[in-house]
């Protein structure tokens, strides 16, 4: 079994529009019709592993200018985010996907963030503390 160390660096990601031609047909029905209302955030694989989002949905909440992603609702205002798999360096429309090796992306409602397609976002993993659930904080660069 492969071991993944706790991420300690911040990882920049480019915000993308949701293009159904770049998504597995498995998700076509779920994502069809929402393309204009959401943005795509490709999530760093190490963060998925340590956050625990590989096999279930996550929650997101905006705190100030930041988007905070956690496995538990942070407040009453948290939004549930379904995870979608994709091949990081492979065919984007692959139907052969595996949670154990493929990467994830989230679709973020545009009304939650002041981001647009092409923006660079820095994602930072924050380890669990006594009074704080482990989370990933994403902010526009």
C-alpha cells in the first residue's frame, strides 16, 4: 500500500469552467444544465487522501474571501459538494475511473466565490487541531 505524507505546501490551481466535453460521460446527466452556474476546481490528490473526500462528498463554506473545504459542515451555511473523478494526465472522458488512483474535482457554485475562469487559486491543507476540523483553504492568488 502506498503511503502519502501530509501535504505541507500550498498548491496553486487554475479555475476552469465546467466543460462537459472534459468530463467523463458517467457524470453527464448529473452535470448537464449547470455549466453556467458553477466553476470547476481540480483538487490536489494528496488533499483528497488526507481530507477523506475520496469516497464521499465534502462541504464548502466561504469565510471572508476564502473557500473552506471540509468533510463536516462548518456552519449552518455549508454547501455539500459532490466529488467527481478524472484522469489527471489521461483522457478526460474516460469511463474507467478509480477512487484509489484518479484525481477529483469539485463544482463550486459561482455565487459562493469571487472567482472566474482562468483565476489562480492557492489551496492550503490545514491539519486538524483541538478546536478546528482538518480542512483545505482555497483563496484567489
